């Protein structure tokens, strides 16, 4: 009974239910794309130049519903349909008396072989080849006119898909990465090259289901999710460094320069009278200010001008990121990977409780291994 349930379950739907926006986006896009193709047919109806063909509907499903699939990209869509129609015409021209079901079988099988050889596999191409055989008395006499019609209408559908996806902020077509630059951001985080991802797709026979970019994004997202789950029980307050070296906004910059000289830090938190975080002072900002003062000091000496005392609030800047003690450490890892900050302030309410550095995170990673 369990075996029967498992077998029947494998025949059920595997895809997740689409969101409302995804359902509307796909169906509306396909309708608009075929409407454009129908409009072109209507414009050329007087001379019988163009006509709709059923496989174009299958192409619309791929272009508008799964635009990230390698099977839906412009080259496979346009050339897959066109080459399949051309192959079927050549087959029927070479073997006109071949009895059924061999013309149908050879048309579809040969179309698949041609599309694979031309790196243009597009499932509606198989339907295109079968359609030519089934409607041979009507379609074969058209010859090159049939091939041109398939090419032009598929091209119009792809161009409609490109405009529609761009208007709705979706990526289509997929960006081809040159070999010299074949490293996606997701692959870079995984220490995998584009060739590594391609080899994985080939190894698991997924070359025509996913692109290397998609696989890299999925692996990076899975790795990030796993890290977040692993660190869900570890809070920033448990990892932070509580020994703080801080400055006040009224401290003189000369005093702070001495602190930077005595301690190997690149930035210092600026706190108020109640310990609240006010901002950060960067070593680089202070050194730039000191250098400007050195260049102007000779003129000040000649003019006997005494510069006003400068304090920290003159150079401090707002912190890019701040977290609370109870924030899970896993939520912070992606932030550290994207921002080049020296440390992240950890707050207890509005008061500064500690700091998290990359060293603190690495120490936590090693402790959980």
C-alpha cells in the first residue's frame, strides 16, 4: 500500500501554487504576446502573408510563464520553431511516400536532434514538426513561406516578451556571461566558477532546466538559509565584544588622534552622556582633517591666526548599520557580506552595549563547527 501511495504521489503536481501576481503576470503576458502576433496576421490577411499556428501558444507559455528557463530564451524559441518547420519540410520533400506513422516519428525525432545540435532546444519545436506532417497537404506547398511565417511570428512573440518583462521588471532574456568574466555574484560567494556550475548541471542532466546563474542563485540562497537557521539561537548580544573604547562628541580631535595612535582600530563609536550611540568617527576622516590642517598651518603661522579647537562632532558620521542585542546572528551575516563596515554597533534600547566585528563572527562560526 505504501508503495502504491508513493507511486501515485510521484505522478502528482510538483510545482508550488503560484502567487496571485505570478499567475496574473504569466497569463496576461501570454495573452498580450499572442494578441500582437494575431494583429500582425490581421495586418497581412489581405495577401495571406501570415497565419497563426498552434505551437506558438506553447512558445508563449515558456516565454511568459518561465522566462528564466534556458528553453524559453530568444535563440531556442525562434530557431527551435523555425528549424523544426524547415526539417519537416525537407523530410517530406525527400521521402514523400513514407507511410504513417514514420513521417510523424522521424519529423519529431529529427527536429529534436536538429535543435540539440544547434543549441536551440524548444519543446514547441517538436509540435511544429508534427503539425507540418499532419497538415502536409496544406503546409508543404507553402515551402519557404511557411518557414518565414514561423520565424517572423515567433520573433514577434519573443520581442513582446522582452518588452513585457522589462516593463514588469523581470529579467529576460538571460544575460550571457563571456568566458573571461564567467563568474556570477552568487557563484563568487560560493567560490564556484561559471564552468563549475555548468558542470554540475550537466552531471545531473539539468542543463535545459536551469541556467548557471539560476543554479548559483539557488545554491547561494540555500547556503544563506542554512546559516541563518544554524545561528537562529545565537544572538548578537552573545557574540559582541562588551569592552568598548568610545569617545564623546565634545572630545578634542587631538585627543582622539592619540587614541587611534595607541590602539589598532579604524573607527570609534561616539556616545552621549547616557551611553546612547550618536555616531562613528573614522580614522581615515581624522587623518584627512589632520593633513588639511598641516597644509594650512604655515599660512596660519605667518598670519598669526590661532585655529579654533576642533571636536569629534565635527567629523563624526551616522552608523550605516546597527542591531539590537536580541537580533539573531544569522540575520547579520548577509549584511556583513554586503557592507564593508569595521564593526556593527549592538544596542540595548538606545544605549551602546557592544560591538560586533568580523573577528567575532568568525569566532562564533568556529565554535559551532
